[in-house]
């Protein structure tokens, strides 16, 4: 079970006494304890997320599996099969269960996962990553609209280079499929909303990662399985039985990876915030490109280097808006006019 972090959310600005003062810092970047648990959790989240995306794309592309909703429901069935024993072994369930929030999260979660897998079956993996790079902007806007968070103006500006930089880093050679891109864009907005809902349950309702997985997995399974039966499997039931054992082995690995990824995501959210987890996702794109260049000698285009620079600049601007504002004000010719 991952440790909890005290309340806090995206670095924002709140009005107090007529002036803007900084909110509490993002707990994902200024922890009261040692940073090792957070680093290990983030590494586990990044590793399982990368492996899961590649494995799901392999299932759709190499094996020709045409049932993304069914795959998503199997992910939730695996979460039920593994999550409940983990919950029972951990101890009694939480006495207070915000059922309305949990059911709403399950609905949002089902929509994001189903649309994400559907889009992944229609477009290449690099194009999907380029669309998902807009998740920080969607999260920032939704946190302002739905939860009333007031952010520093430079943090809004920072979303431009963060999102554009990650998209440019992987834009070379992308063949865009317009319907699939629209599906992925809708999935990205739902992912942002899902992260905000999860952060609320983990940090304000004090649920832990295993409890949240157990509470959301079963309703999510029934929603996704019912949709798969109605839209995918019922019209072509015999098609499911034609696939060989290697495909079902990949699906089993995908289900296990999904459980690990969801647990790691919940732990990262409990330690940081909804926006931080998406910013880390964009930073991962940069890290993967640089690692590929250093270890395997992969060629990076000028657009990729531009994207890397934009992403890093945007990350710095988001986390240090006051410093950027002070340096800009102190720039020659930018200060207040001197009196005679």
C-alpha cells in the first residue's frame, strides 16, 4: 500500500486579502519525507504504462483483435480478481465510502479506457501519444472550471510548450487518422477528468490505492462488459473463439499489466496531484527519446530536438512561475519607470 500525502493539489494561486498568494506547493515535488518512495512509484508507473500501451497495440495490430471494449472489461475483471484478495489481506475496508463519487469515477474511467483502446486500434502508437500530450492542458482547464483552482498566469502559458513540445518530439512520420484522432482527443479529456476525480478520492476522502481499485473495478467491469456484449461480441461471437493461444497469452499479460498500472497510478496521485501525473507523462516522452538516442543511436530530427527543448522549458515555467516573473520584471527596460 502506498503512503498517503496530506491534502494539496496543483500549484495554484488563491485570493487572500485582495492579493494573490501562492497555494501550498504540489506535494509531488516537495515531500515531507524521503523522495525514494515517490521515485520508485513513478518508475513503476512509467514502466507499466509504457509496456501496457505497447502490448495493447500489439494485440490490436499483430493479432487483429477487434474487441477493444472486451479487452477493457477483461482488464477490470483482472482488477476484481486480484484487487479483492489484496484488499482482504490488507485489512478491513474503509468505513466511509463516497458511493456517488465512486460510481461517477467508474463511468468516467470506463469512457476513457474504452475510447483510448478504440483510438489505439485506429491510429499508430506515436500518433496516439501525440494526442495524449494535450492531457496536462485539459487537466489544468478542468481543475479551474470544476474545482475553482486559480493558477498563476504563467502556468497557463507553460501548458503551450509542454503540450506542443511533447507532440513535436514524436510528430515525425505520424500518419494521422481523423476519426481515430477525435476518439483519442475525447479519451484524453476523460483521462484528465478521471485523474481529478481520483485525486479527490485519494487525497480528500482518504482512500488508499488498493481500496480505490476494489471499489471502482466491479462497477467498471459490468459497464464495459455490457457495452462489449451489445456492441462488439453479440454481432460476431464466433470471431472471439477463432484466435489462438498466443493472443490469449498476450491478453493475460495485458490484464496483469493493467492492474499494476492502475495501482501505480493511484499511488502517484496520492503522493502528487492530477496535473503532475500528466506532466510526468509528457516528460517521459522526452526521456524515452533521449535514452533511445544515447543507448541505441536512434536518429532524432530537428523537430524532435525542438520538442524536447519546448517541453523542458514549459516544465520549468510551470514549476517556477514566480522566478520567471521576477526575472522578466528585472530584465533591462522591463522595470517600472524611474521618477525624475
